[in-house]
C-alpha cells in the first residue's frame, strides 16, 4: 500500500513551543492595494447563473445549507464521508488499481512499446537495444536530459550485474524510476495558520483541486479567492466553500489579488484557521507582468507572516507534456514552488512527464490526480507510480 493521507501531513510536534503570533505591519504602501475597493465580498454572494470554467463530478453533491448567522457548518457530512471513503480505499489497496487504470493510456502507448523492446532483451551490452529504449522514453515526454540520465544509469547497472532477463531489467527500471521520483512529499501544515499558495495556468484543474484537497486537510480550513480575473472563478471557489464548510475570503471581480491575499491572511490569523489556501489567477508563464503580479502576492503574504507562504503548490496538466515542464521551471523561479500537483494523468499517453519534472525541476511531486472524483486526488508515492507506469500490461 502506498502513502496514505494520514501520513501525508507534517504537523507540529506536541513538544514544540507554540510560535508567537506575528503582528502584521501597517499597510502604508498604496501600491499594494488599489484605492476605493469595497470591503471583502461575503462568501454567499455567488451568482447562480455563472457557470464555473473548472467543475468536477462532485458538482452533483448536496450543498450544505448556511446556518442562521450566515456562516457555513464547519464539517459537513460530505467531508466526513469523503475522508472515510478515502481511508477505506487506502486500506483495501484500491488506489493502486485506480492509478493503473488512470495511467492506462500511458501504459498502452509507452509500456506497450517498452514491453516489446524488453521482451527482446538479451544482452546489456546491446547498444541498439538502449537506443530503442531512449527513443521510447523521449516520445513519452520523459525528455532528452532525463532520458539520457536514466538510460545511462540503467545500462551501467545492467552491465555491472550482468542482467540477462527481461524480468530483471524491468525490476531495475522500476527501481531507478523510483529513485528519480523520490523526494520529501509531506505537506507541511505545522504552523498555525499554515499558508498555502496555489499557482498554475488556467485549465490545469487548480481551483478544482483546491476543493478536493480541502476534504482531506486537518483542522479548520479557510480559502482565499485570489483569482479575480477569470470569469466565475470567485463563484466557483465559493461553491467549494459551501460544500466543504470552509470560509471563503473574496472581493469583487477585478480586484487586486494581493489585497485579497492580505485580507485572507489577516482573517486566518484572527479567525483561528489552521490552514489557508490562496487561489491565484491562472496566468501565462511567458507573460512577465502577470508573473510579477504573482511575485507581489508572495511579497504581501511574506510581510504579514515572515515565513509564509509555507507551501507553494503548482498544478501541472500532464497532457501538456514538455510545456508543463517549462511551466514548472518558470513558476519555480518566480514563486519558489515547494511541490507539484500533477493532474489529468488519465487523459494522456505520456505519463513519463512525471520523471522529467522530478529530475529537471528539482521539486517533488506531492499529489497526483487521475480523475474528476474527490478520491482521484492522492498523495504521491514514487514506487507505486513507477510500478504502475513500468509494470507489465
């Protein structure tokens, strides 16, 4: 059984002394927030007619009704049910089956070719065989640098161990892929509040995965609708807040996202939130001005809490291949990404992008998604993924 949600979160040890609350400095920079903005929009002002761009199959789930004072019940039954189902799935080993099914297209394309090549393997010194493996890996979006490293290591160890069978070679491939994918994948939620900045381009499933993640996070969770640009993005996050019982801090569409982040951090500190998830506008990573705006959001958060954001999670769409790799590199330069959420693995025949990201970006994959259901989001386990990707069809 792979990594479970219970072991995914890094929490404060009981012996640690509670950190003193850091007082936020007075905001004396007018540039950080446009003048004349209205107070934060109430979390219940979602327009029912607005259709969110990113929706999952959870849309059909029953929405929790607000209580008398206008707030949302803290732990709706849907959240507890989702957690229970996830725990049951982990115990039964069902997640591995879902992962293999999610990677079906990759396995039929990538593993199918690899199976054919490995079936003919007889000699570790056969250069034509290794050239064929290189070609298969590159066309599966593993990328040239990562492929060169992986094949060189495989060939060297196969020669040293005098590997002559396909079974031994496959085990070696899984072992090397596991090493490449391994990293510190825990999500650090040891501060109170823990501030998590969610970044990525439009269409990667960023906002939807925020809603999924809330179901599994421990303690009181608060959301910030920092994507003030995309149509219906605020309303979409507010609907996730309604389903999960998480308070949503928002302003009107077009407001300064850094101002929303400021409001949210203050609300999280004053409202006793354990974790604050801040959504950000999906931006083209090639647009300098938009990336500068993201940098501004990060600076504003850092002024309020010197060590925040504590986690920066980048959502990458696996179907975008090498473009997703470029996104990861540039976002990491601007925002200091601490973890990757790799999505839509069920929609691509090129699951090898995970290897390229792990090797070339140097940021661990922390979560993967193989579908639209809540249970399709799961903590990343390197060996489990390698076995599902390189295992026999």
